């Protein structure tokens, strides 16, 4: 209601052919139905080291609304002519031959964390997303972090896994996110907590890559950590709509 009149006024003065915006924007999609123009959405690609900085541009939308989730794996195989990559070649290819992708696999973990993880128990790495991430709220069956952990963690523990949970690193800069993380943590029973490790100590660095390497597989709603895990040949379970 607020933005549609603004877009209409701009369009009367400047009838553009293409409108580019960041992320998902429902107002633009509504206005696109009124007028004949192309709307293109932008979103960050997987930009953490060892991967290069990238921006994805997609006329269908971002995240679960984008083009990739709409096509079949058979289509992707056709697009790449059936060529596949080993994890090693993929990392080299997408990092400009930077060896950081290899080095990070062997970075030491915090000593206390390593002691907790060093058991014969099978392990799952479960990175969380921000509580207000559109990937969680719009492109998954969950409405909160409490719903995510309450659904997923008991099933993994019951199956015999040690669950390593890592809150989103940006949570440290947002009080609301820290509160939502705490709600999710407190929603689990003490009985379950015996088989859970929370990577949430202040002033402690938790590198994704060693945690991915130490675990049997990765579970994510639709975080780009799942994408990273595939580069290290680690099985990845996705619970939401994800590129």
C-alpha cells in the first residue's frame, strides 16, 4: 500500500523496461502484474572463504523462489553436458586456485570443543539460520528456530547421533537473534542435551569446514553451509527450499 503508488509515479515519468532490486520484494511482483517490465532480483551467493564473492541475479526471484529450485537435476546435468567435478577440483575451480579451501579442513578446533566431539558416536553438524531470515520464514515449513530444533534434534538424538548445533554468526551482533537462539536452546530437554553440543561460547571461533569434516553428514533448513558441505563430499540433508 505504501510502495505501489511510488512505483506507479516513477513509472509514469520513466517507463522503465527492467527493474532490479535486492532480495524478494512482493510490491515489485504486484506492480509487475500491472505493467510489462522485467523484474530481476539480486542476492549474495556463497561468499564466505574459501569461495569467491558473488551476487546472483535471477528474474524468477531469490532463494527458494529462484530458477534453480524450479528445474530438475536432469536439466542441470544437461546444462553442464554431464561433466562432474571432484570435491578437490570444485574447490580449486571456485576459489581461483587458492589453497585456503584445503587449509581450513585441518585448522584446529577449540580444545574443549574437540574433547566433546572426540567420541566414536556418529555426528551431525546442524547450522542454524537467523530467526527472521526469509529462507526460514518463507521458504521452509518452519516459522521459528524453536520449531526447527524441536522437530529435528529429537529425531537425530533418537537415531543415536551427537548433534553439533552452530547458531548463525551474525546473531552475535543482534540482541533479538541472541534471544531467539536462547529460546531454541531452552526448548530442548535436559535428557536431549546430553547428546547436543552448542557452538555458542563468546569469543570462540567456530570454523564451518572442520566441523563439516568431523561429522557424518550436515542437516540444514536451507543455509549456504549445506552448499559448502557438498564441496567437501559431505552428505547434506535439506529441510526447506534451497538453491
